[in-house]
């Protein structure tokens, strides 16, 4: 799998963030369909050699305001234990990018399985939680400088927790930051971040917890978890009891941060089904069978810039956020309302190309629109205007667009070749124009001379005026036939008289 991190949304730029180039995170604008930039996390030169173990970005998380970014990079040499680095990045207002603030080497003794920030806006301090296969979870707290002369904010470990030597797999904070849920294989533990007291443990039938999600807004009292034994459970935290459960193979469970809605991707017959629901209601708000083939393990709710006003009940779950998910074939898919589809169709119709214009690759790329020139009176009065000839696409342009970029020659050579392909021979055009003008003048002189020498030749107007008095009219000759007769008449036939005398 090429994407090791989850799909995330940068709270500041609203960009989709995931693995990019080796050792980088890419920031991709969903609105403009454009890559914004790549952030170098590993900050080491990548060596393209097969079998060489190098650092890879495996985890990443943003805080609620987008001021901090946490990343985890790891390397697993064959002859040594895994190397793990936890990095905290601060957003710099001047450079409008993230700057490395703290690097924690070996934050755990084994791989990090999960990581999350406390997203509550009311939290006094910024807190990061990390879980590891070493059986511990750690809370990292941000300490702001007491005086302006100090170096700046710093991160330190505030608490280390464990539960019966089990491995923590998932973690998550409640919406208000008052509760912390950490799953230890098949047991869910609920902690108080203010006192680090274990409040309650929640059990369920055998099977490790795969995902943990707290409810939002009116459903904040619910905690949902999916298990590896094809079970989806919903606990009521007020009564500390199981509210409901259903048997389904949930490969991914996530919550919309702006509403009570939750999305569950369920694997069924080698394809994935989607169910959107509220934890307090048994009936799904939206469901669709076979959204894609294979298992979906990466998805995110992207908040909209402006809330939609959808009238249809089946698409109201898309009013505040838009759901994006990554398929097993690395295709990024999303859901949209009918109003958005109509808007996209209307914008695509503006790009329809007239048949009389050549659809060359550069015309499609540059999006040039042909300005319609007003027709002249003669063209408008004619029975049918001739369609302009469609120019042929350039061979140089086809070569530029169809040839892979890594095998193309230098830019200077391509530029000269492309410019030469666009040039038109001016001398040949001038010669053709001059020849055509000379032929027209010559024909006019011959016509006048022939009419003066041969009085039997009549004009077309005279022939038409005399037609009623004539019993039969000779068929009219074309210009080509007249020109051929003149050429034959001017030939020298003296050699024929010599043959007759002999």
C-alpha cells in the first residue's frame, strides 16, 4: 500500500494531506484539483536502490487549528530493531509553511500503532497521544514559554499508561476533550485526561478493536467501535452499557466532525458497501451497495467552505462535509449532490468544441475559444456558407504530448523543433500568388484580343438575348474548354502541309 498515513484535511488550507514523494507529505487542493506543495518530513536524500531500508512517513495528525502537525517516521533495518522518530511541526505565519519544532528519537520501544490530537477548542493545552506495540500509550503536552525571552514552545511527555500488558491499537478523544478512549486489543478503556484516572472498561465478544469513534454534538454520549470478528458496537457512556450492536465486517469507521453523522465502509462479497448513519437512530441516512471493489481503509470527511441547502433527504448528510475515500486501486472517489452534478454539467457544456475547429491537443490544453466573426452580406445571402477547412494537427505537437517525459530530449532542442513545425513557407505562397495573378492577366488579354480579331465570337449576354430567335443554341463551354481551344488554335500546323505535299 503506497499510502501509509490516513487521509487528513489541513484545517488552514482545507487541503487533502497524505503520503507524497518518498519521505514527504503532499498537500492537495480538492477545490482546485491541484497539488499545492510537498512537505519534506524525513529531510534526508532518498536513494533509489531496491532493497535499501530508508525512513518512511507512516503516521501524521493535525491539531484542531492547524497550528501543529505531528509525524511519525520509521525505518526497519534487517539486522537491527526498528527506528522510530516522532516530529512536531509548527506552522510559521511568515513562510506559510510548517517548520520543525521538536524531534523525539525513539518515543516508544516499538512501532507506533495510532496517534491523535485533542481536538477540543476549549482545551487549555495542546495534547498529543501516541500508542505503541510496546504496550504503552503516551501523552505529549505542549508547554508554552513563560517569558518572551525563552526559546519557544516545547513538547514533553506528560503521562505513560498501560493495561494488563496488552497492546493498544486505537485511540481517540471525545469532542469536548473530557474523555480519552484507548483500545487494548479486545478491551476498550476510558480515561480522564485531566487526572489520568481509568474511568471504565468496556468489553465485547472476542475480537480486536479495529476503529474507535466518539459521537458528535447530540450523539456525544456514544462511543462506537468496529472489531475484527465482524461486529459493530455502540456503547452509551452515561450508562456504561452496550446500546446496540450489529454483525457486519466494517473495514473503516469514521465520524463527520461537523455533524452527528458517521460513515461505515463494510466489506461484502469482495466489494465495499457504504452506510451513513447517526448512532442514536437505527435507520441509515444513506446507503449504497458496491461503491468500489476491494477493501476501503482510507477515508476522510472534508468540511465545505459554504454549507449546502439540499432539499433531498438522502443527500442532506453532504450539506456540511464531503466524503472522500481511497480505493484499493489508489483511486480517490467522492460523493456529490444532484445540484453539484448539474453545476458540473453546465460548466462542462461551455467547453464543448465546435466541429469546424480542429481538436488538436494544444487547443484542448489551452482552452482557446474561437470568436465568431460576423458574416458578410454575400455570405449571409448565399444558399449555404462553406465550412472552413479543418487544419491538420502538428506532428511535433503529437510527439511532445505522447512521448514519455523521461525520454524526451533537451528543452532547447524541443523548442527549436516545435517552432520550425509552426513556420509557413512565405516564398512559396508569394510565388503561387504571383503566378495566379500573371495567369489571370494573360487570360484577360487573350480574351480581349480574340474578341477583336474574331467578330463571330459573341458575349454571353448577346447569346442569351438572341435565344428566342434561334431554333437551337450550342451548349456553353466551360472556362477550361475555352482555354484548351485557344491553346490548340495557337499551335503551328505548318508541318501538316509538308506531309500533304509529299
